[in-house]
C-alpha cells in the first residue's frame, strides 16, 4: 500500500503567495457566475445588496501577559540553542511555575500577588532577552534577521501596558488586532475585521474583504461596494446597512439603514427590515465555513481566508439548489415507473 508523501509547508507558502488575494477573488467571481447559471440568483439581484462587518478571529491563544512573556522566553531559549549561544540562565523551571502562580492568583482575585509574580516573570524574560541580544553578533547572517525580529517583538511585549494602543497580541502573528463588537458573551475578539456583501433577496456572497486596522464601518462601505461591482460586473444601486454606517454617502448608490424616517414607504421599510438576513449567513459561514478561526499566516492569509470563506458559502448554496433539482428529477422518474407499472 503506497502512502502519499507529506506536504511541504514551504511549497504551500509559495503557492499561497503566487495565488494571492486577486486569485481567490477570481474564484469568488466564478462562484457568482455559476450561481447565475444554476438559477440561484437572477442577474438583477446584484444591484441590491446588504453590507455588514464581522470579526474573523485568528488561531491564537487568549493573549494574557503571562502567556505572552512565557512564549517570548521559550522562543529566545530555543533560538539561543539553535545558534549555539550560551545563556547564563534559561529559567526553564522557574518561569513556567510563575505562569501557573499568576493564573491561580488571578482566579482567586489576589491581584497584588498576581502583579508581583508578573513583575518577576517580566524581569526573568528581560534577562534572557538581553543575554541573547549581547551575543547576536555571533550569529550567522542567515539567521540574524529572524533573531533580531524576535528580540524586537519581545521588547514590544515587555514594554506594552494594559491600556496601550497597537499592542502585540501574538508573538507569531503581529497583525492580530483586538476588536470589541459589544457582545456580552465575548467582549473582546482577536483577529481582523471582515466586510461582507450579499445579495438582498437570496443572500449570495458577492463581496468579502478583510479590513485591517479596525476601521469605522462606514469607511469600509466604498471598498466593499467597489469589490462587489468588480466581481459581479455590475454596480450595486441600493445598499442596505445597519446603524454603524450612519452618515456615509456614495455617489450613484442609495444607502438605507434602520432609523430613517423621511421618505420611507412601506416597501422600503420591508426592504430595510430584511437587512438582518445577513446575520444567519455570517453565522453559517462561521460554523460551517471556517470563518470563526483563521489558520493562515500573515495579513495575506487573512485576506485570502476571508474570500475563500465567501466562495465556500456560495458553493454550498449552489449545491443545495442542485440537490433540490436532483430530487425533482428522481421524483419524476419514480412517477414514470409507477405510471408504466414497472419495478422501480
């Protein structure tokens, strides 16, 4: 029995860079065309869209200070061993014990003891970092850049305070941002904001893009509609949004959101109420389409994963339509067998 050779991670990285965000956007455009051919949407459906944003979380652990510091120390000790650097002390026993103590003190609400243990752990990590930094000149040029980058990220983690902006939330993923969407169950999410554009009637994804930097929702609307116009080859004429997009105007596009009173007829009110239809679509993409956790690396991985989740949602809608068509064909054949009095 032959076994397949293992996949080379470097080849996957090269493939991802070669494909890029533009390549996966072409894939999303093909799913839109396939949906038109399969009758999932009509050609005129792309002129009326719903736009909303959500958070695509990164595959990282919850970024507590003690965990970040311990990860910095572990990577520095491993890098020193890999490059042949001799450390005065690596704290392989003391630092994990301090991390456990910090978690227990926090759980018991003994914050004074917790802060004291955290200061001790920060000082230990600083000692290891300075020891490696003093010997960085001994490292070969091929590995020096990566080691200097690790030292720089460790300095950021050592220096950042709880209320600072542009904090580092993951040692291996500096692009991760902290986003608060006002959820009682999940007050903070760590990842990137994603803008989603769907057709108003059917809910097919006609645009999906990551928005790094946590911009205001209204500032993402122009980019979202531009992407939808490029992928669908038709400019949206009506955009239904939530209250987070208030005060935004785009030439050639009528924007409606809940709370409008002047000039809103009964038909427009019903159209605005249908804006909430995008919420279950986002939920399905998170539970069925892997939008809830992104494993791809870097900002490019965020952009590609978002578009691929939109393409997967469209493929599931097309397959659902074809499944219904297949059931109708089988029912018609069964009726023919019954009418002809032949065994099925």
